[in-house]
C-alpha cells in the first residue's frame, strides 16, 4: 500500500511487478504483516494500519496481477 493519486497508473517492470519502493505496509502472511509467499488461495488475510487522510493504492504484486487489474484505490477521510 502506498500514498497515491490514482490506482492503476504504475507501469509493471519486466518481472510483471510494480515498484514497491514507496510502499507503506505489506500484507503477505494471512492475518499478519511481513514478507512470505503470500496469502494462500481461499484464505482470509487482514492487517491493521493507521493511515493519515489521503488516497492510497492497494495492489496485488504477484506477476502480472497489477497489470490485470488487481489494484484498488482506498480513500481515507
């Protein structure tokens, strides 16, 4: 998740993923933050974050998922 102007505007690299340099948080474990192999198919994933008001982009950064539309704008008021 990163602060963003609009969802879907980043260009994936040759690996099919978008740059996560400015990411604020990552949810890669089921019900936890941090790096892993991802949330398994059919599982539920969640995390709690404190965000300032603004626009944020949620992305799935598995190969080609972002390019195929797996991103969402989150507006915090």
